[in-house]
C-alpha cells in the first residue's frame, strides 16, 4: 500500500496518524525536489525514529515507488500539504491504474500559513510560480489577479536565492507594466523562525531572507488587512 503523508511546516508538524503510519511502513521516502526544507533529514529521522530515503523527481516519476507498494507498505513524505505538486496527483493516478491501494494523509501548507499576514485567504487569486530558469509568465498571473483586485501569492522555485528572485520580480513587473507597491515576504512560515516582512521592494535589497520563502503582492486591501500588515 502507498501512503502519501503531509509533513506540515515544521519538523514536528507530522500528524499523530501520519507518524504512526510512517513508523509501520517498510520503506519511508522523503520527496526532496519541490521545496527547500527548513530542517534536515536527520532531524526528521529523529522524530519518526526511522531511516528515511531521499527521493528526487526522477525517482518519483519513474513510478518505482508504485512497484514497491504492490508488495509492501511504502510511505512518501511530502513537505506541507501532500497533493500540491502535480507529480503527487500522478502517483495516485498510477496507483489506481496498477490496482495499488493508497491513502493520503493531509496536513497544513503555506496556503494556510499565509493567513498569518492578515490577508484574507478568499481574496487571493491564482497562485503563481517563479521558476529558477528564465521565464516571467508568473507576472501574467499577477496582472490577471490585479485586474480583479485579488492578492497574488508567488511560490519561489527551489534553489532560487532571494536577491535573484527580487531581480526577476522587478524585471517581469517592468515588462508587464505591473506597479510594485509594498510587497510581503514570508520566510519559514509555520516554524519557530517564521518571519513576515511588509515593505517597499527597495528596502529588501540587502535583506537576508531564508528559504523556504514566498512573495505576496497584495491586491485591494480591506482596512483590517491593512491594519494587520502595517504591524509587520
């Protein structure tokens, strides 16, 4: 059987149920290609009390984990919420095709945690992704969101440093004629090192922001949203 288990946002975030399942599985894999973890694999092993095998995109997409799950209980640990990435949805599809039983154990993600900014979740528009390679279509999503006064959450690709991310943000904003007012930067949400910043983009130039982090371009603000943001 295949278990896809959400880890939540901090090293102790795995649910009681998820922890019990992971401990009983013959093999435990850790998906390591969609986010930069705010803790080490060793720290997670100390929580689960079990050896964890790192799993990159090539391994997951090879579907070897499905073959293993035909014979024994296998767990795939995923940072945050377990079904955010399309490859994890594909695993479920392949499990169904192969007649492999599966279960998803959910947990909190950055999509929950951004509410700590005071921005109302239902006022967010489409989610955008800023890739490490040269592409700026994420700003097209932002522009669409701004046309309906919605907030824009930009998820930053693994390996993309903060300084470079700001450069990409400004370059794309110029191209798509999007005005960058005050932006929100969220770093290590849900952990003891969680930080939220709200400022003009020029004031972030020399700021050291730790991964994982995301960027929010607020849309039209309700007065309560503004009150909360101004505290950061």
